C-alpha cells in the first residue's frame, strides 16, 4: 500500500527564508507531460512546449501557499495551490495584464527565496480567483495590481530539478 509511513522528519539548520523571487507564467497545455524521479521532482518535460514569461516580485510582496483539503467522510484529498502577486504603478499595460491573467488557464512556476522552483497546476492548470487594481489613498499606499491565482491538484506542487527544462522569457 503506497500510503504507509516509511520515513520520519529531522530538524535541520535554521537557514530557511520565506517569500518568492519571481513567478513564471504561461498558458496551460494538457499535452505537456513531465518525467518525475523517485522523490517526485520534475526531471523532464515532453510534449507541446509552453513559453513562460517572467513576473518579478519585490521582496516580501509575492506569496505561494498550498493547503491540503481532507475529507474523511468522502475519502478525498486535494491541495489548493495559491499564488498572490503584486505589481506596482497602474498604467494601461498593467490593466491589460490583469485582464489576460484573469481570463486564462495558466501554468505557473514559482521561484522561492531559497532558489527552489515549484510547478503549480501540474495536472489542471491555475486560474485567477481574485484581482484588484488600486490607487491607494495615502501617499504611502500601494498603487498597482494584486492578483491571486489558484490551482486545485491531487498532490502538492512538484519541485523542478532543472529550470532549463522550461522555455522562459
């Protein structure tokens, strides 16, 4: 049975850091398939190529979370993969970007502050669940766009072993 516990977890050094550096976003393509190693890391990509575009994030502004949803009554589990991105300075191009991100089914790679890459929407893609274009009120308020993307997957996001497997602009 594959759900038997066969390892534990040891505390390591306190050398981790939170946050994300960037998101790489492309259109979801169900024809793209992945090769996984024994640890479920992505080690290969085949099928139709997806072009990913870089969306840089200021320090402590973007966030990636995944939350397990478990139902004993229904015997189901799935994972909500949630990515919140912040873009500064409203203009026409940012408005148009918000519209496109809101409409598309996406494939998203996140680079965290530790330099690790994670693929969101492995099987089902990622879609916008909220977005806002704000001017702020006070001089110190944020002027820009906040958008939250969400994927619902049967497993947590897979770590990417080699980012050069993907086409990133």
